[in-house]
């Protein structure tokens, strides 16, 4: 408990910088699909901020006409446009640039066909807003691109991280914790796959509101006084993690569908995105435990003083996390 409380200090510092928005990842999507000969159907989707499209422009390789998109139209949570570009020299060896990306904190996923059925993918960031189209990478390119997107999504999703963190606080037994995290992983993997493949359809906003409610539930469990009997999470930790894991998986699916899945490569893209989410989750848990060890060694007196107050320190932090989750829940319900 002492180590976990120490790590929570670091986590709350991160939360303070991103509390206004639980999901920082809201990438753009550029899809170039060959239709015939030298013509490509281009889909350009731009995320919005404050009700307006981000100031991003996709620029196709030289020789393509037209190289830039026209007017954007609102499409749910993003803006989009579609046009047909003619590229007499093809795409291979040409450069694609997202103008304005270097001034943002978002990503852009690029999917392109060199010839029918020969697909490549690339993730562009502020540090790398453009690239030269190489020879097709096949499955390896999809693995790298969607795996990185999965890692980025879980590490930028503060609400999901807070849920996992509260599980670390509540489940003290080592093997129970392993089983609980495993149940959470299995559950959100199942619902992520089902929603992404279209087997179930759930609106995004209600799902996100219930995700906030799940954090509030765990925070309420943590503040229950000693002697009040076993908590629900102590009696049935795996069932709690599994049930809420299904909801969190629907939230992951909503983000993945907003990003876009390459037609014909849905299953491998889904697989590697999910593996990326799991890798990011493991990184977060490892960081939490290591941070707790380091803080306990550097500031043993301060951390010990928190632990000596019984559960007071944990309860205060639980109230803080629960209040933040409540604010998210109200905002998401109001956005229905």
C-alpha cells in the first residue's frame, strides 16, 4: 500500500495536466484506395477541437491532381472530405505530408494502396509530419502502425489508467491482482473485438459516461471505512474487473473506429491494436510499481507518514479521483 500510494502522487501530477480531457488521442486518418488505373479515392478525416476542425491539410505526392483536399464536412466527432486524385507516376517514391501536424499533439494514420491489394500504413506525428512512400511492408507495417496506436491510446486515456490504478489500490493479494488484471484484459479484448467487427453497436457517449461511473464505483469502494465488511471488490475482484472491462473495451473500440480500420486488413489491425493496448497497460503498471519503490527510497519519511495514518491518505486520494470521474461523467451525460 505504501508503494502504491507513493506512485499515486506521480500519477495525480500527470492527471492535473490532462484532467480536462480523458482521451487525449484523437488522430486524423488519410486513406488512399486505388479505383482504377492511375486514379485513387482519397478519404481525409480530421479530428475536431472546440467544435472546429484542426488546422491540418493532407498533401499528396507531386504529380497527383488535386494534391490537397477541398471543403470539409462534419461527420460525427470528425470532419471529412472525399475526392479522386489522379497520380500518373503512381504513389511509390512520392511524399505525403500533413501540413500543420507539427503544431499539434495528435497523430495521423495514413493507409495507401500502391496497387490493388498491396497496402501500406504509416503513423505520422508532430515529430514526423511526412514520409516518402516505400515499397509495401505488408503485415509488418500494420503491426508497427496499429501496435503504436494501441500503446498511445491507453497511455493517453487517463480515465482507463485511473481505473487500473484503483484496482492496484484495492486488490492487495498478489495473485488476486494478477487474476483481476487478467480478467479486465480478457473482457475489454472481447468487447473491443465485438464492437470493432460490428457484432454489437453501442453509442460512444453513453459508454464513456459509464466508464467514468466505473471509476467512481472503485473510488467509493476504496473510501469505505474499516470494519464495514468485505468490499465487493475484495469478495469478487475478478467479476468486477471483467464486468467493467467489457465497458472499457467498448470505449477502446469507439476510439479505434474513429481512427479507421484498413479494409481487408481489419483482423490484423484489430489484433495489433489490442496487443498495443495490453503493452501500454503493462508499461503503466510497471511504471507505477517502480515509481512507488523509488519514491519510498527517496522520501521514506513522507511516504511513511501517509501510511501511518491508516487508510486516510488512500481515502483522500480516492475522493480526488472520484470527484474527477464525477466531473467527467456529468460532462459526458450533458453531451448526449
